[in-house]
C-alpha cells in the first residue's frame, strides 16, 4: 500500500525493492491504489484497501496464490492503512457491498506509519499533523469528532486477536516521530497474543526504502524472513 500522506502517490511508484525481493522468495505481490484527498476523505481510503484485500482473497488463486495466506504492508500513509486494515477485519461498515468477504490478514508489516491521529502522547511537536489532516484527509475537525479520529488511529485499535506484526520505524524520521512508533509497539506488545516484532533503524529517515540501498536490502530480507516464518507457523498449526 503506497504512501504519500493520503493525498498523492500511486501503486507503481513505491515498494519495488520489497516486491522484487519477495517475488524471488516465491511470493506473489499485489500493489494497490486507493482514493486520495482532499477530493475524498476517510473512511474512503480504508474502504478501498479492504476492497483490494477482498479482491485478492477472491481472485489470487487464479494467479497461483494462496488466499488463506495474505500479508499486507506499506510505508507512511500506507503503513497507517496497513495497520488499520489488519486491526479492523470485522468493520462491516467499512465493507459496503462486500460485508461477507473475509478481509482479515495473516500478518502485517507497517513501516514508518502514522499510528495516532489524535497525538494522545503529545510527541509530535513541530511535526503536528492535525491542521493537515483537517484540511486534506479527515471529514471533520478533531474538536468536532474526536471519536471519529480515534477510530482511524491504529494506536487505539490494538487487540488480543491481532495478526502477527512486524513494525519498522526510522529513528531520525522528521515526519513521524519515532516516539509515536514506539508507543504503538508498546500498545501492540501489551495487547496482542500474536508475535509483535519491532525493527528500529538508526539514522534512517522517512521513506528510506524508496531507493535500493544496503539498508533497504537488509530490511527487505528481514521482512521476507518474517513472512516465511509466519506462513510456516500457520501451516504447521
């Protein structure tokens, strides 16, 4: 799921190093688009992400994939949507017209995502997102609908039955404070019964994986190992 602050980007612009690596490991990749702000507002982006998951689950067998084993990943806004999709498989109102299709995922790998729209820990400082979200992304102001903002914040959605997560944070991220990622990791590890791994990359910046660097290669390899482990564990069970 591509990033771009929910207002820009498309599926062929990001994730290529990871998709190439996973293909070599025998996986099938599906990159998706979703509607962008400010023309559309939440929950439309997450609805389209779930629609894409439903399409993959329904059709991937025709392309050689296993619909029972589906891992979702993305960076930045895509990292937020990754976590949000993985933590809300039972939101029927976010599946209009396809409520009966299973949109749960086997595992999730959100990278340098925004996990808390309401900034409940007060870590954003100069990286405050509220004005931008009100102007471009959300259908309401935070003061008018704090519950609506909270329900699209993965921070508040950690649940015991969450799928396995591997969360990737960039220590020098100027757009998403690393403290926000750490708080999300803490919430997930305190709540989920499944594995919650965390990789924090020293000196890394937001969207570090857009180029195929040595750092990117190491992270894509780690993600591949995590995905293979999760699938092996699921098949053994």
